């Protein structure tokens, strides 16, 4: 199955996609992680990408599409169950993805829409701690690491993402409303949209998510 996670920043797409890939073998492609890896690598594009990330605006489609495509191809992702989180984020990207999949005789089976209020999303992002090495995320209050500031998985020192500050969070939310939200109608018209209540604790959301994924499986295979 090929599944997209769609929803506002802070709605838990990355956390849940990681959990699902660890427990159910889905191959996970995270657009934001790919971009941050690229910045970290110090490639030609690093500085340019970082400018967009810091502002909380979308990185140009051409760059993101290329990164996603490479990641999927390198891992033979077309052959596996996969989840893409953070892509597509606008209509042009959605069309690119369709074209990409069509070339491989494949298609999207379901788009899971993580529903969360703006207040709750902002609250989550405001206390988020991220691991620079394995990408795990924590929350200062709701999901603290076992040892202060150290990743439970790999022991690396956690950090606060530069875009997890109030002004940039606000900007990211505006961009989501303006550019990404129209995808809800787009996928709904294609009968691919599945709602997920993304409020609550990770385990609780995970249980709900499994039910939705079973539904996608039932409808599309
Ligand atoms: P969140 O979903 O919490 O905003 P991400 O890590 O998915 O976090 O994205 C962080 C930033 O990466 C975005 O604010 C944007 O600048 C960039 N980004 C991620 N995905 C895309 C995409 N598909 N197209 C353009 N820019 C993207």
C-alpha cells in the first residue's frame, strides 16, 4: 500500500509514521527529514534550502520532488508499502507524485488526514525536542526523554529545531492553510481521503491509525 500522511505541522505525522515503519514494516519517506539531511550534508543546495526552512515557507517544488524521487528509487520504494509524510504539500507536488507513481505502474491507495486544532498543534511544536541523528521527536512536557535532553534511542543530544519558534510556527501554519489544505478537497474528490483524529497520546492515536489503515487496505486491495 502507498499511503500519504496529510495534516498541519505538529499533527504527529512524523511520529506516527516512524512508529508504523518500526512496527509494521512500512517504508517511511519524510520530506522535512530529507531536506534537513540535505542541509546537514553541506551540499551545494544546503544554504538555499536552509533559507526556506528557517523562514517556515515551502522549499521550491523542483528541489523537493527530486529528493523524494531519489529516496524512493534508491530504496526500491515502489515495490514496498510506503508512507510519505510532508509530501505533497501543494497541488503541483500532488500531480508530480501521481506522474512518478504512474511511471512505475503504481498509485496512491489512501491519504490519511491528521485532524488537530491549531492551538493543539502550536502547543506540540512549541515544546518539541528533536534528535539530530535518528530523527526521533520528544516533547518537553507531554513526551519527555528518559534522560534530560538525550535521545532514548541513540543517546544523541536533542535540539530545538530553528523553525520550532513561535513566529515561524505561525508562518508554517499559514502556509499549510493556504497551500496544503486544498489537497483535502482534491483527495476527497478522488475518494482517497481518510480522517484521523490526531488529538491525544501517541499510543491512542496509533490504535486509531491502525484501524484507518485496515480500512484503506480493505477499500483498495
Ligand atoms: P512540519 O510538518 O512539522 O512542518 P516538516 O519537518 O515536515 O515539519 O517540514 C519542515 C519544513 O520543511 C517546512 O516548513 C518546509 O519549509 C519544508 N518542507 C517540508 N516538506 C516540504 C514540501 N513537500 N515542499 C516544500 N517544502 C517542504
